[in-house]
C-alpha cells in the first residue's frame, strides 16, 4: 500500500508560482517606496515658499539699504546747500 501511494505522488512544478510571487513582492515594494515619497505638488509648494521667503528677505534688505543711502545723501545735500548759499548783506541806500 505504501508503495502504491509513493507511485501516485506527482511532482508539481512551482517555478511559475515562484516567479509570480517574486513579481508581486517586487511590485508591492515599488508601491511602498513610491508612497513614502513626498508628492510633487507638495515639493513645488515648499519650493515656492522658500523662494518667496528668500525674495522677501532680499527685498527688505535692499529697502533698508536704500533708505540708509537716502538719509545719508539727504544729510550731505543739506550740508552742501548750507555752504553754497552766499551770505548776502544788503547795502543801505
């Protein structure tokens, strides 16, 4: 009886199943890797926020710098105007 069961045993080819399971595992790891990444829209929003922050800081620096130059130039302009005005004395007739 034992020999009859051994003779009835058939071999099952599992190479196709192994290939499909490996492919499924590969696809699942690719999907997980993709889901872990930040969405492209979020990357663009973060990039635009950083650019806007840098532009605001640069504009503030240049506005402050131009005001300092304006104040300085106004002071020196007033100094030159005071020296340029001749002292006029009216002669009595």
